[in-house]
């Protein structure tokens, strides 16, 4: 969902952001891609410091421990690097602020970003995202769509159609039922973790 006061991002900025991802995020051997504690710290810093979204750290830690593997962590690191790029960051921060009027932002971002990692990791490894233009553009456009960031020179309908055309053939084979199941699993996990964490904060 695009927001009326959103800052648009140009296609050139999308390409620049994906071309200049830090090696600490793209390298398969990086600590954040292989160690859950390091990933947890990077992910919370991204949401808190980059997007300005306060997240329940205990819930996030348990969710990462239970649900993420290295392939999914690498894809999320690419998402984080893209959104934190100087070419995208002003739009990402404005979008995160705008989301607060319509969503429980921490829950929404956790669900959507984790869903994206689950969905893509099944068919598109991080190395393929980095190596092929269609795949990195697909990932970038999906992140922009989650945040509600428009793309310069495109209507919302045009951006949606372009993303549909970019969607990998393998991705299209995944049924909508699978997405519903994954989304429900994430929602249930978040609810369970939040309920378990609540007594310890009282």
C-alpha cells in the first residue's frame, strides 16, 4: 500500500542500492549470515536505528532462533542492506512512519519480512539474487512494496504488473495456499512469543 506522503525511489536508485550492498551483508561467510546471535543484533539495529521501529527483542530473538536458517538470514540481510542504503533510506524512514497509522508496525514488518525470506529462500538463493538483475530487482521491488514506497515514473498498478512479470517461474509455482499457511504460522508464532514474554515484563 502506497502512502500519500511517501517519497518515491527511482529505478536508478534501486540499481545503485543493490549494486553497492556492503560485503558484510552479501558475503556468505559473514558472521551475521551464519550466526543467529549476530543476525539478531543486526536485525534489531536495522528496525530500531534505521527504520525507527521499536521491536520486542525477546519475541524477535525467539522467532529467529526457531524459524531462521542461513539461507533465510542471507536474504533478510540483503533486504536490510537495500532499505538502509543512502539511495533508499529517506523513503524507507518516511514509509515506516506512515505505516503507523494503519498497522501494528513491528508485527507487520516482522510478518512481511519473514514471509518474504521464507517464500524466496525456497527457490531463489541469495547468490542468485546478487548475480541476476531480474532476481535483485524482484527482491528490491518486494521490499519497496512491503514498505509502501512508490517507484518514480510508475503508477501503483504498473509497479504491481512489473513485479508480477519479474516473479521467478519457480515462485509462481508456489500456491497462494502456501502463502496463507506461512503467514498464519508467523502470526501464531508472534502471538505465542508475545504471550509468553508478557508475564516477564510485568
